[in-house]
């Protein structure tokens, strides 16, 4: 019997993903069909398309897909779609303002899904820097947004961020 803490890497030919009734992710892993599969990113902020944990409906890990792009086209598309559902993260397109008022940092942002506001008690606990200019913002209530590359934003947005980043 294998150790339950062993990490099993799944080869691209070992897996196939598709959609079942109601849009549920299903598939075949090592020749075994599964009516429902659950997926998690092992490193959700750093490696968004790598090291994807594949689990059965009982949340038991079946293995890890190392790189999504190595899978066949349909499987890669379905796995990417499922990860987008699980890790909903609006992309910031503009920073309208960042102000410190009444012991709160107040952010006015434009995202690819429309405007949003965020409030944070302190920046140290609410900003993450996974690398390459990427910033993950999390407000006091757990709402998140992503700045894919803060240096690629417009000049106004960069000025707003210079003091806080």
C-alpha cells in the first residue's frame, strides 16, 4: 500500500476531462471513470497553470497534473474552465484611488468585470506579491482582486500604487 502522503504525478495520457450533466467536471484517471472531480491549485498564486491537484468526490487526491498545456486540447480547456470557477479573481484594469481614512485603506478600482471598492485595515496582511509585478489584494471581508502586473497599468494607476507598494 502506498503512503497516503506520497505525491503522485499524473502523465498527460493518464487523464481525460470533460463535462457531465449539469456542467460537473468529470473524467477518467488511470482508466477509472469519475462522475465528479474536484481540482485545486497546489500553488494558487505562483503557478496558476501548473501542479493541479485532481481529487474524487470524497476529496481524496488521485494525483497531480504538472502542466495543463501538456494535456489534450479538450482536457486542458475543461481543467482551465474549472479552475476559473474555483478561483474567481477579477483583474484590476485601473486604480482610481487609494486613500488612508479612519484607520482604513480604501481602494477604488476598475476591474475587467466593472468597478469595485475594497477596505483594508493594514497593507501588510492584505497584499501578496507572488512575483513578476503581480499583486493580489484581499479586503477585510475576503474579497479578492488581482493586478497581473502593476507596472503595466496606466500612469495614474501607477502613481496611486507607488506609495502603497
